[in-house]
C-alpha cells in the first residue's frame, strides 16, 4: 500500500493527555500527524480518578509553584485546576489544528491516561498517548541525534507515522531501532525507503523478548511507535515505562 493509500483509509487520530502529560509539543506532533494523513484529530483530556481520590484524603497537601508553599488539597480545588488545564489544552489544540486545516474535536473524561483508548472498541487509526510533562519535542538546532523505537514494522501505516516525525526533525541525525515484524516488500520496507538518507541510522533487532524491549523503552527514546496488534500486555508495559509520546498504529 502506498502512502497515498494510507491517507485514504486513515479516518481519525486520538490524542490522550492528562495534567501530567499535556505539553504543546505533544499537541503539535498530533496535529502534524493528522494534517499529513488527512485525518480528523480527537483530543481526549483525562481527569485522573486516582489523583482525585487522593485529593479527598485528610492528609493531602500540595506544594505551589514557584514559591514552594504548602496548602491543603481537596477534590473540589483539584477538579477546578484540572478543568482549567483541560480548557488550556483544548484552546491550544483548536488553534493549532485550525491553522493546519485539520478537523478536530475535544472531550474530557474521567479515568486513567494509560488505559484510555486501549479498548478494542476504539476505532482510531492512530492513538497518541502523551507522557510525562518533562518530555520536550526534539529541538531542531540541537546537535545530538534523536531516537525512535519502532516495534513491529510490517504495517505501511507505521512507516507513514514515522515519516511525519522525520519531517518534523529533518535537519537532525536520527537513530531508528526496529524490533520484530516481517519485512515488507519494497518500497514499503523501512530500510529500503530510508537508506539514501545520510542522517538516519537504522538498527534492526529480531528479538521479541519483552524484557529487552522494556529496557530499550527505559533508555528514553524521543518517540515509541508500535503496532496496535502487539499484545495488550506489552503495550501497557510500554505506556507505563515510557516518558515520551507512544504512538499506537491500528491500520494494518
């Protein structure tokens, strides 16, 4: 299937974020994906139920920034803070999507970011799970290389998602680690497609050992791209261990 074909079958992209994982950089890459793949972008802001439950405990306090003052924390005040942050995320997504002529929608739900969108009923072709707020998008002027971990590369849609990231970081050196997956016929094979780019180093690992994969995730790549058809237990472990955006690709 060609990249043009991927655009025709891709219907929607879902971005899940919460109070800890919302950054403009994550929204930017989601909008870039939607624009490139001609897809609708659904923003999903998660109000963490565990966090709200903890806020109701008598001993709960928070440390305010930047003055490091301690004050009591309660569910009502935390919920107001989450709603304000959700509105901020919605406004930024709307502005960025409209600038790129991307159709968008935005919803707020209660739950856990690591579980949102992982159900079999989710129909998004791409699910982008925002991670820790300490993550920053690759800066184009930084001299060192960036790293992408790509797990199961048999799907043309994974290559399409990868190309969007490469376009965003076109001036930088990039190291791509491929794990598992069957080799597709050229030109969809990633090595064949990208071999003439001198800025890209590709390493293929045939091992499907979960422990090795999690160790690679723990080395803090800039993005993890994985097929949705990998075992759910592996996907959940990757989401739990990763501090960078995790991009799940559904389209076969």
